[in-house]
């Protein structure tokens, strides 16, 4: 096992590659159509740092395989090193679980073309993202209206846009809170609570926490939610 410590301005990347199948509990396979040369990294975030769990060199064959040891379901990142390419579409988050998972995508549409199977948390994440994208589309429309109104400087229109933004945020937050509460038996619930609606009314966070199963409460994201709730209550 090799560890390489690279110090950045605000982020430290820890490299701990392990391609040994022994002791692993996640068998990850996949194919990046169109990728003939480059590197694939499988990463996770630990203590505000990206940890590289595995690196795979691609030479001609776009298929890849990795064996990873997971302590529990958590968000991982499949990242491409395209060499000379400057594409920003290089990182694909996925909710990893023990067992067998498969990721298929395309080099030109790495993020949007991704098909991920083998994880119930990932299925729920995609379900959430599908509905959440509607909120994002509405937010984009309102943003465009706000930019246009900055030219005409119509106060009445500005107030109307601000009200629409507030209502959209409330709808999005309530949907997310309800989704998390409904799926408390999966780690996606506390993950969404801390990543999407951390500043929601504390009562909603309490409700989400109460709906978590015992195992999820003790999980990485369950503990993060508990710590966040305690910190919020101490400061309010």
C-alpha cells in the first residue's frame, strides 16, 4: 500500500491505493466508452480531504475493475484524468455499497451518460436528483429574470422575483426533508439532510433524525447529522 501526501492551499489529497482483492467487500466494474488512454481514480472525502482508494490505468481497453473495502455505504467519486483534456466533466459521484456495482458511461458525456447499478442508496439518490433538477431549472429561470431586471431596475419586479426565490427554496427544502424522512432506513437520508438542507428549520432535522433506523443513526452520515443538530441547537 502506498500513501502519497500532497499539500494544497486548502485541500490535502491522500493517496492510498489498494488493488488487492483480499479483504475487499465492494467489487466495482465498469466501462468508459471512448476512453483509450488515461487514468481513473476512485476517491472518497475524509476530514475535508480527498482520499484515493484506487487508481486504474487505461491502455486501450476502456473497461475497468476495482476491489475496495467499505466500512459502510458512503459517497465515492469516480474521477477521470484525461491527460491533455481540459474538460471539467471529470468527476462522477456515486453512493457506494458493499457487494457488486457497475458504472458505465461515455468519455464525451462522462457525468450525464453515467449508468450506475448495484446500490439502493444510489437508486434513491438518482430519484431525488431527478425531482431536484426541476427545482434547479426553476432557479435558473428566476436567475435569468433577475439579471434582466437589473437592467430595467423595476423595483416591483425585483420584489416579485425575490418572493419567488423564497417560495422555491421552501418547496425544495420541504421536499428534501420529506424524502429523507421517508427513507430513514437508508444512509441517503442523513446524507441529504447535511448536504442539501443543513440550514433548514431545526425541527425538520429533528424529524429526519427520528425517522432514521438504528443502523443508519450509527452510520457516518447519521453521526454527522447528529453532530450538526447539536451544533445548531448550541448556537441558536
